[in-house]
């Protein structure tokens, strides 16, 4: 088994919990956990080029079609609230396998959706089931690693996860050449089958009995209460939520903006979207290289500044009418900033908690719910202008930086100083 060798944690910038620590990140863990964590972008991004076609085929408006995307994102958010705490109580393996199996079934049912209303319901179920992969993947990583090794593990997971928003829209657009949007959901079902087999045979139980949370619903609610009262955790969760919401708005609205306003074909859209997503992959790996020498909190601050700059730039570009090149360049900065924000904010939020599943779930809910609620509202602005998209993305980007400065600044002293 090939391993990624990591440095000793002498200059560790995040606290090590009482869990057993490791200074090596195994390749098999990166591939499987990264694949599970990719359920989110795969489920949302692969069918992005199909949104206009779905709108036409099902006789739905742009806003109604976007709700199918928001329903999946909302399912991904709420499902983590269930899967995370359950995995804290009974272990990671069983809820993970059940969730993936349900994801496969829901994906197949989407193929036969006769209306946009039915597709919306099925997309929610698909996201709700796939949420087990997101919440449990992060919790499993925190079971296995700690400190700098955990931060690097998250950076490597983002490499695998980051490939999916590059490949997914390209695959989705090419599928439209040989099949309809129905083929996209068949492909998602096949991916689910592959991940079910990989998880069943390549990933054992990582949460031993002595570390499982007892007490049932009362203990779960108590864990959520403690996390919600933790100012540092809430600061990290809200900051990541605002940052992710900016990207969800782009994911949801850009197919209409780029294809209807700037005249981009579905195939070119998939390529352009993949190029933008490449920024996330590159920056996450830069972050992973630097995290042993620079504190995660400082790397996070760089990402927060970058997303604010990108958001303001996007708004200026749209208002000034610079055109497609300016829009794509600004979007590249925004998505690239997530490569610094997500692995470091996840490390800092999960590094010192006894309920990693619950913490991961809350983090996921706040990351996804804001964008899921906002995206269809942005769609109500119509396809005549890119201004609604740019204005909302800029607002979320600025809110990301402000929230970080207000709620997370004190943590910089305690974590690093």
C-alpha cells in the first residue's frame, strides 16, 4: 500500500486531541474518503450543463429548474445532521453503507422523473442519502489523523474532491452529446455503486466502541448545543457557510448566465467550469504544502482575503461590462480561495471535539443551506443580466471575511500564539 509520508508534528499549529495520532496519510484513505466527500460536487456539478435542457423538457422555468439543484444541496445539508450524530453513536461503517445504497436508488429513480416537481423531491432524497458520504468521510479522517497530519489529510481530500467539479461538468456536457440528461443520473448511480463497493471492502470501522457517544437523542442535542455555544466553532462554520454559498450561487446560476447571456455552448461551459474548479485543486495543494510551516489560521486568513477580493472584482466586472473574460477570472479567484479556506477551516473546527460526526454535520449544514436557499432567489432575477448573480456572490464573499474577522480573530492567539 502506497503512503504519503508526512513530517513529524514538531511545529504543530493546531492542538492534538487524546486520540491516537499518525504522521502518515495513507493513499487508500485519501482515495476512498475523497471519493465519498465528492458526492456533493458530483451530484450538483455533473448535471449543470443539463439545466437548460431539463427546463425545456419538463416545461419548467429557470427558477423552478434551479430548485431541483437547491433541493439536492438542501438534502446534502440536512442529511449530515442525521448521519453525523448516528455515526458518533453506532460507528461509521453501517450508516455510511446504508446512505450510499440509498443514494444509488434515488439516482436511478431520478431517471424516470416525469415532472420538475417529482425531480425536485427525488433530488432532495438523493442529496439526503449522499450526505452520509460527506459527514462520515470528514469524521473518519478525524478518527484517523490529528494536528498537521489532519490538515494535510483534508488538503489531500480536497485534491480528490476538487477533481470532481473539474471532471463532472465536462462529463455531463459530453453525455449530452450521446444521450439526454437522464444519462447523467444513470452515471451518478454507477458512481454510487463503485463507492459502495470501495467503502465496503476498503474501509473498516474507524470509531472504536470506547470512543462512541452514548445517551441517544439527549447526548446528540447536547453535542449540538455545545457546538452552537462555541464562538470559535460558530465563527468557522458561518465563515465557511458564506464562502460556500458564494460558490453555490455561481454553480446554480452560471449555466444560465454563461449560456444565455454570453452565448456559451454546454460543452464549452463544462470546460470553462472545470478550469475555474482547477483553481480550488491547485490552491488546496499549495495549502497542504504550507500547513506544516505556516499556521492554518494564517492560511485561512489569506483565503478569506482572496474571496473578498474576487467577489468585489466580479461585481465591478459585471457593472462595467468588461465581459466573459472578467467574469471567469473573478470566478477563478473565488473558487480558488476555497482551496485555502475549506481544509484549514475544517481542521480548526474539528481538531478539538469529542463529537466529530456532529461537528462535521453542523459544518456541512451551514456550508450548504445558505446557498441552497439563496440560489433559486437569485434565479428570480431572470437571465437578462448577470448582475443578480454578481451582487449576491460579492455580498457572501464580503460576509465571509467580516465574519472571520469578528468571530475568529481571538482564536488566532489561542491557536497559534
